[in-house]
């Protein structure tokens, strides 16, 4: 993609989300911010950015749930570049919350782009085991996000992930008072124990609403 293509897509993005401004995401100095007010729909003189700057901006933007699917749709031709940039930079992150945001984003897009498996595996290299935190976190909401992610990983890539983590805590999930945690625990274990014969992700998750 050339510079004009990026800018044209950002016009659409900015139209749908007026609050989006590249200066909100790129690391620019305070002096630079004073000297320019850049948006992609501005008629003023724009600062030239390199492709890597766009990738940095988009990698920060795409992990925010509010913008995920819009960015995925508009910038689909360069999605591999965005994912690669995201994974490359996540390896040096010390902020656990931000690292989790990236992890859950990568898992969230699997039902839409199943062929992202190589990116997922690369991201999990040399990382703390994700599932060790299940039922040890301070909030039920975090446990639910974790087990939903576990279910996606096991549903789409059972061979790759069934032996990658310690899944023993999921047996305790069967005793949870939260019906969603209990349901996802059961579904994960059914895949791990090879009791599962479900082949349609959407139909399977729709069963939860019937409980």
C-alpha cells in the first residue's frame, strides 16, 4: 500500500470514529504535537509518515475492542504486517495488562481468520503459561475472558494447544456458580478428552444461550 492508500482508508476510519487521530497513538514529542494537529481528514499540511509508523498506529488501534473489526476490515490487505508488528513488539512489553490485551485480541480474531495460527504460536513462544491463571484471578470477568479464549484455541487448534498448557484447573471450572464458566469448562474438557464431535463454532456457542 502506498501513502495515499493509507490516507484514504484513514479518512473512512476517521469518519466512523472522529476521535481517532494518529497523534494519539504514535510517540511524538510534545514540541511536535504543538507544531501540528494531524488528522487524516485535515486540509492542512500533513506530516509524512513511514509505513512502519502506520503499522505502529494500527497495531495500537486494532487491539482496542471498539476498533478491532473496523481496522480488520479496512486494512485486511496488510493485516499480516499489522500482526507481525504487534507480535514483534509485544515480546519486549513489561506491562502485563497490555500484553494480555494483545493476547486476547489475537485469539479473538481466530474465528474470522483461522490461518493466523503461525502468528498465535509465535506469540506464545517463551511466554508464561496462559491458563495457569484460571480461577486464580481477582475477578470472575477475567476468568471468563480467559476461558473463552481457551475454548477458541482448543476448538480451532486442538492438536497445537491440547498439550501446550496445564488444563487441570478446568475441572474446577465445572463447579463454578457462573453458568458461562461452567459451560466453557465443560466444552474445553470435552475437546481435550476427545468427547467432542462439534464442527461448527457458531452453532456450538449458540447452545450457551439455551441454558
